[in-house]
């Protein structure tokens, strides 16, 4: 057994070592706690879903520019100007990889229908279809778009565009 001398100097030395050891243990405990919490946050990060679907957003911007003037005042000039661009965006959207939460047959079919119907609207405009037919097609296209958007938002995002009688 080792005997420790109890001189005043050795007591001070022992206290210093004890205090430094305690500080070191506290510092190490703190570092371990920080490291564990950072690791936990990093591990949980992939679980968070993003609300970005850039192809949907791109199509939505064009749809809004085309649809709202018609909805608000029966103005079809914007859709006549934007139909080709909208058809191109619908094609890009239908061809893009789907986010996991909407990667199912129903959404794939809806996107293919949106693509075909958008192309049909652009072709109707090229052939000089009457305004009533264009308006009807645009309304149906808008409804199809919103069905896809609601699938993306879990059915929670409703968007009312009903024309007032």
C-alpha cells in the first residue's frame, strides 16, 4: 500500500490534480454529449421530407399564368401564348423521377394524362379551336393538375378556383 505524505504541499498538489481531473472529466462528458446529439440529428435528417418537387413548381407557374386570367375574366390570350411552353413542361414533369411519396401508378398515370391533355390543348390552339372548347380544356387540365398537387400535399391543400355564376 502506498502512503501519501500529508504535508501541506502534497495536499495542495493533490487538490490541483483532483480539480484538473474533475474539469477534464466534465469537459469530456460535455464533448460526448454534444457528439451524441449531433450524431442523432444527422441520423434523423434524412427522415425529414422536403416539400420541393421542382417539376411540379415549374408547371404550376405556367399553369397559373395561363389559367388565372381565364378564371378571373375569361381571357384566353395568356393560355394561347403559353400552351407550347406548358406542354413542354408537362412532358419534362412526366419524364422526371418521382419523389418517393408520390412514386405510385396513380400519380404516374395522372402525369401521363396531364402530358397528353396539355399537348392536346396546345394542338387545339394551333388549329384554331373556338374559345369555348379551349376554356373547357383548360378547366379540365387545371383540375388534373390540382389532383396531382393534392396527392403531393397529402390531400390537405385545396385550391378553390370555381367560377362564380
